[in-house]
């Protein structure tokens, strides 16, 4: 069974007949006639179709789908699903299924998300895009940040209210700053024992090419006087340094495998466009995780949104509530930076409640980055509309497209000229992407330490806000 035959079958159903011409089949599947004929021979062997070659002028070659093909197709779905991997079954949704059978496949797949107990305890999550990077210095996306903190450890950990020792079991004040004592016997995922030199490499790498320059600037340099001792040269307060060293970019990595090997409770077993698999690390510093395997399986945006909007599955809900969406003025490049009146008019035209009413992953209106404490700030003036066109950028996801369309409609109703374009996540921070943008729709996730996370959000070059406004003395309204 393959996608070509399923597409031909759906085409026949829509035409309310069980035979199609070879010419029609070629048009449906988008392959050459030679390739389709090769498949037809295999389908005939399985008893799914019969083929009659056209003879003479005006007589086309015909493919007839056998009456028992429907049952064969349903049986194939059920039996193959029992042994197929989640990555393989997720790919099935890319096939051009008849609507009723597509619903069956979606139900089978979504019933497998969550906890699965067979010979090993496994938890399977859906995702709607490929993994960007697990290198702690490159991370600026919620999913990657969460995965990274399970693959890598840090010298200290933030528990939500305070800092706790992790790879460093003790730190003491010294004339030059602080001395950290590293735990002995900690193993990297490749079996190599962690030593102070690995900590020095990771932190010096952070200071040399990390994107959060302002945040980590108080650390002047890092060196090691002994195999399990690390000296941090700084004039900063101890509490601040400990909180810095608990941040994701300060994760300890293995030289030459920065995005793959750490000392965390899970090791990265497989990563591809289809799947990311983490497996419990038996010799980790922390207690062994109760789950043996955690998998993230890639879905298309359309299948993810269509299925989850009507299904309050707890795992999907957990993913949906992480992060925030915001619309940003491009104060680095756009003409809007010099037109306060136009910015006021844009703020006045956008109705946030209407965006939440779109449903899906939109849960509440926030008037700041801390919803529980944010307050509505009325715009005292409506400003003046400008006839210069606005270029609105959004990510190539269905939810982002819906947001962009609604915002564009609101701005057009206010008299603005608005053009909508998409940009890829991998190109978000590139100058050529941002150069001509006026408004940018984006979403970001801050980590557990909200104070330092918000500083990084405003200053890091890995943050869209940080890249566009960092170093500016004033912020536009």
C-alpha cells in the first residue's frame, strides 16, 4: 500500500466510480506514466486493481479498483498501525485519504499520544515543526529550551523560588570572585567523566559567543586550578552569579558535541525531521527518570490544529498553554519608528479580544508579559492613519496565519494598507528577514526564573525583541 494508490482511490470515490484512466491517475499522483505503471503491476499482484491497456485510437488505458479493495485498505491500516512507529504513522496523514478513513487514522494516532506502557514506559508528545537546535547557546524557542534542560545539567538549578546546587555541590567567596567545587563521578552520556575543564570550556564558550552579552557580562573569565575546581572571576553578588549559572545557556556540554551530549537525566537517542527521542540515562547525577523514553513526533500544522481544536487532550493542552504571542513594531528598520501617531493608530485599531475569540491555543488577553499582574493601559489618542503600506510578517503556521489575517482586517478597517508575508522560523533573526518588516507576529517562552528571563528577552540577540531594541535608550509606545 502506498500514497499513490490511496490518492487514486479517493479520486475515484469523488467521481463516484471505481475505474480511472491511466492519464487521470498520472495527473492525480504527480508521477510519470512509467512510474505509475510500475506500481500498477504490484497492485495487480496484490489483487487490489486490474489494468486494461488501451488499444487503438480513442481507447484509453484503464485502472479498475477491485470491490474488496475497501476492506483490504481498512485491514491494512489496522494491522500496520499495530507495529508501525509513531513517526511512520504520522506520515500517513500526508496521504490523500478519503475523509472517513482519515478520521479513523487520526483517532488511532491521537489515542497513542500520552503514556504508553509496553516493555518500557514511554510518553509520546505531538509537535508541529522540526527541531531547530539543542545547543544551549542557540536556543530561543520553548520546546528546545524544555528538551535542553533535560539533556544538560548546570552548575546550579532554579526551583522556582531559589537556587539549588547541581553540578557544583558548593561555592565559596574568593578575592577574585567565587570558587565552585564540582561533583565527582558525574558521567556524560558518552561515558566520559565530567571534570572542571568541561565546565570551563562550556562557560568560556558562553562568554565568547553567547548571545546574552549584557546578562553574562559580570563574569570576566573562568579557569580551573584543579581537576574538580572552577574559579569564576567577577565582582557581582553571589546570588546573581548563582542565578546566572542556573540559566539554560550556562548548561554544561561536551566539547565537539554541544547539542547532543550532556550529563542530564535523559540522553538524546535520535533526532530527525520526523522524531526526537530521549532515553533515560542510567548513570546520571539525578535520580533515574520514571519514564524510559520520551518521544516528540512531528505532525503537519493542518492535522495538529484540525484534530486538537475539538479535543481537550491534556497533553495537547499543556503544550498549547506554554508561551505567548505578541505583535511587535520593527523599531530597527521600519518607518514606524519615526511616526508615533501611526503607532498609536495601530494600537487603537487592534482588538485583542477578537483574537482570543478565534479559539484554538488562544486562552486569554494579556496587556504585558506577566498576565497575572498586567493591567489594561488605555491609548489616550487614536493617532493618525498613514497611507504608507505596512508589511506584516508571521510564521508559516495555521494559527499564526489566522492571527495575521485578523490583524490585517482590523488595520484595513482603520484605513491602513497592509500586506501579509510569511517567514521561516530558521530565518527569524536574519537581517534580510527583518529589513523590510514593519510589524512582526511572534511568540516566545521565558524560563522558570522570570526576572533573568525577562532581562534576556529584552537584551539577547536570540530574542526578536532583544535583537531589534537592545541598546536603544528609549522604547516606543
